[in-house]
C-alpha cells in the first residue's frame, strides 16, 4: 500500500502506517534522520474527521494514482495524505477514531527517536 504525506508546499514524503500504534510515520529527511535522530508521526487516535481533497492531486501530479484525503485532528491540525486505491478501504477501515480522550490534544503530533 502506498501512502504519501503532503505538506503545505505540496511536497510529498512517503508514510508508513503503524497499525499497532494507530499512527502514520513520515519518512524523515536526512537532517531529521542524521542530526536530530527523530521521526515525525501523527496519532490517529486524535483524528476528528477525514475528507477527500482531490484538488491536491492536481497540484502534485496528475500521474499519481492516489486518492487524497484531508485529515483534521482534534487540535485543528490538518494533514493531507494520499493513498492508492487498493489501500483506501484498508486505511479507512483500520483508522480507529477515538471517543473523547483525557490526553492533551497536542498528542496528535508524535515524535519518536530513531
């Protein structure tokens, strides 16, 4: 299954879905990997809603066979991801949107040491 994270400048980075932790982990840049020694991820338990966002597809590349989703977290952070059509059902079925949690909502952004 192919997943990409799209930042505000419409640049793509590969993503892995950690089913056990219910998180997306973004592939680190060279600086993050070697100097900062960390990965960036998003805690999907803090997810509030998912909307399709096909306009991003035009900005990235019309050749990418991905469905683009806009994920909105409880702290109002918005993250755009693209998944291939084979993985769309798997991703939406696997996402566990938590009920009200006692944790701080800023937990949607997760850092992990490499």
